């Protein structure tokens, strides 16, 4: 055991908050290791074994190459399929991560307006991409980064509680997701002795969002750069001390959920 004078500890007195897109970055690493590196090594190993058996065959060492060759062929087929599927997943994850980071960079502007800006808030069902806490309200922001067609319209429509992307309904409804996130955060603040209304927001970077009755849907669906215009119309609800207290409570929660 080291003497007490030689032991070291972290100079940080509090755990750092999560960075934008951290959950997706972790998924990217897992996808790369599990879906590309592992099957590649497996295919390489079995191929080497097959090559060795063929060498034994030509060296008249009573080989049995067909078993290894069949195994190598099956393994290579598995690796090709797995890598192809994983490349698609990595592409989608990278797109989502980059979208979250781009929105996070834009949200930094709100700090100059007295907002606390937080990212990647873990909760019971996943994570909240971004949270704004300021005098004009509390906002959860779900970022949906979608690939755009090379030609034609790039339009988001909200119809009957569903989001249509160029006329096609999204497989997972972001309206339901964002409302659930806002409810969770509202309950969290209530348990922390803050009576707070949380406005759910869904943003689609680079897409045109067709106007609709957002009050009726209970969710704002916007292009990110339109967010400040909507927030400016909100009345001031909270004092500076209340804003700071809510941000402090949420920061403490995030740090408690962050592994060393």
C-alpha cells in the first residue's frame, strides 16, 4: 500500500456534466466494436485456420480442409452481412450525433440571455437531448436529424398528432417522445419542490416546418433557428434565484447519474 503522502485523487470536486450527443457517441463506439471489429476478427481467425489446413493438405499431412473452409465461408458471409448492417447504423448514429452537436452550438447563444443550457440528460427511458432553463420558462428539446433528399421538397408537417416527413409518417412519433420527456422533467422539479411548466420542443435541423396549431398539439416543432423567436414571446415566469436553483437541482441529478 502506498503511504498516505503518495496517494492521489482527482482535483475535480464535482463530476463533469455530459456533453452533447454523448449517448450517441457511446452507441457509436459500441456499434463499431460489436458490429465491425468483432466479426472481422472472427472471419480472419477462421480464414487463417482454413489456410493452415490447406497447407497441411499440400504437405501431405492428412488435412481435413473442407470443414475449415466451410466454416470460413459461413463466417465470412456472417461478417459481410453484419458489417454492412453496422455501417448503416453507424451512419445514422453519426448523423444524429452531429445534429445534436450542431443544435447544442446554437443553444449556447441562450446563455447570453440568462439561460442555463444542459445536454444529454439521462432519464428512465433514455435521455433528453437538451434542456433550457431561464426566466421565460423551462424547455426540453428533442433533436431529430434526418437525411435530406438530393432534390425536391424537404418539408415537415404535423397532422393529427403525427409528424410527416415529405408525406411519410415517422416510425417513432417524436411528439409522444417529447411530451414524455417534458412530463418527466416536470415531475422531477416537482419532487425538488419546484412547480414548473415544461414546454416540449422538437427541432429538425435544415428542414422546413409547415405552420400548424402548436398550442393544440402541446408541442413546438421547429427549425432550430426559430426557437429564439418563440421563446421571446413567452412571459417571464421565474426569478433569477429560481432559475439558478432549478439548474442546480438538475445538475446535481445528472452528476449523480454519471459514472466516474
